[in-house]
C-alpha cells in the first residue's frame, strides 16, 4: 500500500491557522496594536480605509526590527517573546504565540517598514499570500509600520463573508478601545479614510476614559483599588447614575490583556445590587494583576478567555473591591491611583 500522508506546505498551514487568528479586519487591528505595545511604543497610530477591508496600518515608534528579524517575524511560531516552557507561565507581553504576522501575511498583501533605533537604515518588506515579493534597505523613522492591504484577497469565501463597513468599523473601534484603555500612558490616534477620529494624548486613565467613551463619564468615575498578596484590582467604575441602557462599556484587563468573563461581570453586578435602574449596565474598567502562574491565557488563539486557578477568590475580591468603591464614592473625593 502506498503511503499517503504528507506535511502541509508552509503557506497552506499558514492559511489554515489564519482562519482562527484572522476573522475580520478588527483581528488585524488587534494583533498589530498589540505588537506595537509589546515593542514598547509610546506613540501608536492606527489608519484604516474602507473599514479595514482596503487597509489596516499601524505605525509605532517602538523598538523596530533588524532586517533579519523583519523576515523572521513572518514565519509561523516565530517570536521574540518566549523561548522556553517556563516562559509560557510568566508571560508579561500581549503576544507570545508567534502566529499573527504569519497568519495575516497568508491572507493579505503586507508591507513592513521598520528600523532599529541604533541603525541608520531600515528595511522594507513586501509580502503577498506568504510569498516575499521584495526585501530591501530603505530610509525609515525609528519603529515599525505595518500595512495590511486587501485582506482575504486570496480567500474569496472569507472576503464575501465580511459585514457592512459600519459593522466592521464597530469591531475595529472595540479593539482600538481595548488597547487604548489598557495603556493610557501611550498616545494613540485613529484615522478613518483620512479623517482623524481619535487623537489621545498620553495621560491618566480617568482622562482616557472620558476622551474615548464620552463626557457622560465625567465626574462619574469612582476609584477602585484593592491590593492583596494574591491579586490587585485597580481601575474605575461608573457611579450608578452613569449606567447605560446599552452594554459595551465594561472592560476587564488581566495582566494588561483585555478579557471577556461572564463570571467576573457577575461579580461586579453583584456589588451594584439594588443600586442600578432596571435594565442598565454600569461602566467599569478594571485591571487585575496576578501571578501569571495562577492563570492560563492559552485557552484560545485570540486570548480573550482566561482560566483562573482560584476563580472563587478572584470573584470575592472583585466584588468586595467594587462594593467598597461604591460605598466610598459619596464620602471621599476620588483619589487618583495614578497620581
Ligand atoms: P507574537 O507577537 O506572538 O510574538 P507576531 O506574529 O505577532 O507574534 O510577531 C512576531 C514577532 O515579530 C514578534 O515576536 C516581534 O519580535 C516582531 N514584531 C512584530 N510586530 C512588531 C513591531 N510593531 N515592532 C517590533 N517588533 C515587532
Ligand atoms: Mg503579536
């Protein structure tokens, strides 16, 4: 009998992996913004055209890459962020799987322009459907610019599956919000079809919340701060009067990473019990910090789910922290944990 099993060619493996990591333009936005943050950028610019269908570009002033690294960054499982199994249990960066750029490059036309601070010349790299079309030295500012054009140009089924520009833009704004909230000490801007939508200077979290989510939260934020040896919970919650009929202004970050958790949401709501008008949702932006050994973020490729070793304790501390913030906000002037 003939043997029939073969290893998939690299480009095909990348295309398959891309199915998980890259769902829509917003997935590209998330991955590129997270890479810019991991690169230590203090200024990050997001440029989108046609709701990201034509272009998603992120320009950062972070570390930049060498010519060799620029090429390597496109390989699957190629990362500068972890090296050993132990590293997997002490992750401090947003990325670590080394999959994003390889996946994106498999389903789009990608241009990387990058320069290390200590070098005079940068690198330009053009890639189409995993194939490097050109790599050459170029003049470039410090940092990295990655442009992702014509997403899914080679996967018509995916391309046709994309929703209206309004819907895709909503998803992009969500990702932009998450990263911009998680790093108020980094300045962010967003351009949509050449129009400036946001220009957020580096500053305090409370200012970022109002600039990003609107004036309705001005004077409406109560400080949350609870530090135990096991976990630290910091951030802001909205006073009950600022609760909205619509959902969406609820944000958890665990060790700097945006996550979704119905369980933790429940803990917050339990603290508000009896204080909210019916059918309204309170604002919160809460940062949980705990030993990376006690969590597992490797549940899903997009890393928005998390497993806590001791979920019940996290719940109890969260609820207590929010309760305390709610009880205190009338009496004490809200001290700013950032000042
Ligand atoms: P991961 O972020 O999981 O490591 P990616 O595919 O997103 O995987 O990126 C691969 C590598 O490329 C990163 O580990 C990093 O070294 C490099 N890289 C990607 N984007 C940037 C950037 N904006 N600035 C500097 N280096 C970058
Ligand atoms: Mg990454």
